[in-house]
C-alpha cells in the first residue's frame, strides 16, 4: 500500500531493494500485490480503505505500507483519513514496534557523545488506549467535549508478553534485557491498571529487568539520557508522542521505521507521514521505508521459519549503516542535499 504524498516515492526504492536482496541472497521469494487505500482514494472515489483491499491484505503474509493521509482531505466530522489506524484495529495489531537507533554519519541531535549509543525500542499499544476515543467521542453543545481512555487486560497481557520476549531476544544479542513501563499511574486509574498487569506479566520473566517511568519524566529522560533505555512499553497516545520524540533523537522521521504486529498479521511502515509539502520533488528520505522493509523480512523469517529472510534483513540494515557511515551522504532533512534517489542508490550500491 503506497498511499499518499511521498508514499509512492519512498515505496519504489524499498521494493527495488527487496528485489535486490531476494536475487542476491536467495532462499525466499516475494510476491507483491499492490492495494489501493488512502486519502487520495477517498477524495476520488469516496472510500479510503476498500473491503477488497482489507480482504487481500488479510490473506497476505505481511503488509508493507508507505504513508496515508492528506491534510486537506477529511471526513465530514473534520477527522483526517487514517486507513493505517483502521488496519491496526481490523487485524488486532496491538504491538506498535518503534526502534530508535543512531546511525553513524547522521548528524547527532544531542551534543553528548553518548548519543551515538542510542539503540532502544519503544513498544506502543496500537489498538486501544486514548485512541478508542475516536469512536466514542462525546460532545455536549459547544461547552464540553469528552474522549475516553480504555485499557483491557486481554490486550495488555499480550502487549507485555511481546515486550518481554523482545527484551529477552535483545539480551541474547548483547543488550541489557530490561523493560520500562511508561504510564501515568500516579494520576490515571486506567494506566495504574496498565502497570498492575505489567507487574503480573513480568513475574514470568525473571531473567529480564523491569522498571517504570511516568510519561512526562520519560520524555525529559529521552532528551537527557536516551542511551539508558532498552525496551519501553506504553499506552497508545503516549507511544504516539514518544515515538516521534525518539525519531527526533536519531535525526528525524526519515530514519524511523516501524511495525504494527498482531498474533498472526503485521503491517510495516515508516513512522513519517505523507509530507505533501515535498511530494513529487524527490526530496523525501527513503531510509525509514527501507528499514521498515527490513523489519518485514526479519519478521517473516521468524514467522515462516525462513532464515534467508532474516539474513536479507540484516544485509539491508548493514547497507543502510554503511551508506551513511562516512557522513558524505546527507539527507535534506539533515541539512544536506541528498534526496530519494541519491540515498536509495547509495544503499543499493552497498548491497
């Protein structure tokens, strides 16, 4: 699903890179099906996420999504078109995986030399929390408006097991092995319940450290000492905000991949939006899209027990790191002059 704005521009090099690793590494074969969805489709045909696209995505092994939404295209109630959120709810993609890893050669945002050590994963619950309010908003005349925060035990338990398993996998690869629960348990009863379930699940992972942070304190810590974190898990809206802050720490949204993962299906997409102000100009940084494709391959390798997919994912990550390492390649968002084609070509050359 290429979607809107810069979506098709960053999807093209990602598909080229997937084809390259498939040919060079072998051991797996990808069949790509293009599906329509997005704000442009809603504007032109009155439907943002056709039932046929949902049905076909449901039969796919994974969905690769670029970006969706246009500020000027909205539903009658004023909300923007967000089929990507609909997909999370339709397929129960509760675990929003948002890695933040500094790349050598990308200009650091923080002056502290330890900023080069930033390498954590934020897990954002992606189906409930405050986002439930988009279906249950209440307005009383022009004086009061209410949204609702919903935390369920069933989803939270799955989310925490996912987070602790990820921390255990990272620990086996040399990381600290710690999960931080990010909440506002000192004020909101819903997130106090969230923390209570976190504590219960953590007891089944005695080999993994646990700690806690109020969301406002974690936001400050992201700026002062982000290298201290390993895996963090939080509510939907808190995660939405913190994941953009995390992206800012590593150079911007153009470097931030993501995945929304459920029990059997997953959608992989960059954290950035459609950037309509630069669409069609070749300025978009495709790195986040390319790294999202690598995350897809890694997940497929595990799900389908195809080691070659995981090898290909690692090859893409290594090529991205190598392309930026010297500092000569500089995206436009980082103050350089290298756009979509130049960055994609540099990564392809490393492959």
